[in-house]
C-alpha cells in the first residue's frame, strides 16, 4: 500500500493530498528513509511523521484498503 493512502486510511492525516504534500516536503520517513508519496509500506514498518516542532513514530500493524473510524486506530501503534 502507498504511504499516502495508509496515512489517510489510518486517520493519521485527514486527507490524502495533505499526506502527499507532507511526503514531498520530506516530513515523513519510513524505516529511517525519506518517503515519497508512492513509497510502498508493509506491516511492521516504522513511520516517523514530523508536525512542526513535534514528531510521532508509529508501527504499522495491519493494512486495509478502507476502514471505519473505529477500526483506524487498530492499523498502527504509537512507539
């Protein structure tokens, strides 16, 4: 699954276009490497997201093509 789609489906970022822009501005890393919007992710990958002065690191637990709001939090765990 593409990183921009995962960020949207997991509700870490609200819109896919915002996730794409974050990748283009090099604010998203996957396993320590800067991610492009089309970077493929898999279960077990570590994603670091930089929001201004704060950072969040999450581990992917499962990938789903679409998710309900209640199920989105089960897609990742905060490290």
